[in-house]
C-alpha cells in the first residue's frame, strides 16, 4: 500500500485519530471483535444472559460480518480512495459522524425491548450505503471507473444486511443463513479482487524477488468463478448440489493455482507477507470445503464457512490492517515478534474452530479455545497499534 499523506493537512495531535478512516475503523472494529466474541462465548457457556436484537445466534453472525468486517472494509476503502484519486479522503467531523453511525448501531442491538426494531434496522442498514456514497464521490469526480466496482459491492452488501434484518421480521432462519453466507462470499470476492491487485507487489517488495506477472485467463477464471459462487449463495434459482459443488471446486482450483503462482515458499521469513499468503490459501480451502459440504456429510457447512471467516477473512484483515497502519503513518513495513505471534494465533484460531472437534470432545471448549486465540491475535494488534493509530504520522 502506498503511503497516504496530505501536504495541506497537518492535523493536531487530538484530531489525528480522525485524519483518515483507517484509524478509527481499524482500532474500533478490532476492539469490537474481541468484545463481541467474548460476549458470544459467555452466552454459549451460560455465563452471560442477554436479550439481544435478533437473538444471540443472529447477533453473533451479523456483528462479525456487518459490524466487524464491514467496518474494516469501509476503513480501508475510504482511506485508499484518496490514494487512487488524489481527492482528500473523509476526515474530521465527517469521519466522526460515520463512525458514530456505526457505533450507534452496535449499542442499539442491546435494547430490543426499548426501541423500535424498525429504527434499529434503519440505523444499522444505513452504514454501508452512506459509505458507498462517500466512496463514489471522488471516484466519479476523477472518472476512475476501474475502482467504481466497489460501489455496487458495498450496495449489495447493504441489501444483504437488509435481508438479515428481514429474517427477524419474517422469523425465517433459512433467510438468515442465506444472507450470512452471501455476505461471506461477497467479502471473499472482494478479497480475491484486492489480493490479485496487490499481493504480487507486496510479495515482490517484501521478499526482494521478481514480481509474478498475472495470466489473463487465470485472472478472469478466478473472478468469474468466485462471482458465480456468490450468485449461487443467494439461492435465486435452486441448483442441484452437484452443480453447486462443481462451481465451488472450479473457484477453489482457480484461486489455489493463482496463489501457488505467487510462490508462497519465498515468504517464510517475512511475516507481513506469509500471513497474507496463508490467508489467501484459506480462500481456496474454504471454497473447496463448501463444495464438499454440498455432496458429503464428512465436511460440514459450518467448517467451510469458518475456514473462510477465520482462516481467510480474519487472518487477511489482521495482516492488512497491520501493514496499512504502518505504511499510512510513515513507518517501516516490518513487524516484530509480537505481531508474528498474533498472526500465528489467528491461524491457531482457524485450526481449532474448524478441526478442533476431532480432538476435543466438548464442543464449547473448542469454541472457547478458538476465541481465546482470536483475542490474543487482535489483542496484540490493539495493544501495539493503539499509539500508532491515535497519534500523528511520523
């Protein structure tokens, strides 16, 4: 990621936190992921009893996707758009307002009996469309059509969020599952798009090796097959399980070939790079497992989904926000032992959550251990990056 700086802006120390969108969103989303998973673990173990909007399961699924992941995506895009366009990104009071909108929705979910469900839904659903409008302005103003594709992706995510809320009104558990799976695959598609654009460069720069050039037909196959997987997740047209499996197998194979060409073996001495590669491998593994879950009971849909959400998303997010936060604050792109341990902790969280039931008889213990590894990983980020994200760039 190229450093972002604005020669016309020298923020006061007390306003540095709202200089760019990555600062509040990366920090607050990471903190919220820790908080929400600890609450979820408390609910599962019977140590916490809460009346949550949508119920505990809905709340857990929704908040990890439409609160945590969505906030990271918005923070990244609203920061990167200045680099793409040269137009000053959202900052100051405007940034404070959209952060407040996001935070308000998080709080409202704890008061379902005191507030109108329609009000709660409107406040929550508004976040992504507002972010899309803010993102669209500089892209359209400089006619940077290549990056316009992120606008419809954000709007489709917003529509998927609306589906999640409608599942409460209609008491339709199947719709809740459909919406959450669709969001997971939408994020997976975005990771494929961004990964293809920047991972070869990150690999070359980080390992001091030659950049691997893309192959046009493979890039089209990766995006096309992953997009097709997204469309199947919405269940617009009922398809035979074997056909769905084939679609996911093709997407998995294409993504696996793509990341294999990036030569992951040259990254082992560079944590900021091998963490990205491992997370991308989990995209291929997760897509493969979804395909398998369609045709065999030996792989569960939950295992496949958590391979994508923890192995791919959470791991890639941790690696990316660590990298972006360093680069955009004028620091060297190097992490020490603590963040290396954090990356390993997320890998262990993925392994435990997806495969832990094979070794640990008590399933609640499996989830608790996986959450513990997550807390370690993102806790390390919060502790180390709090001063980086709250103080002016170097």
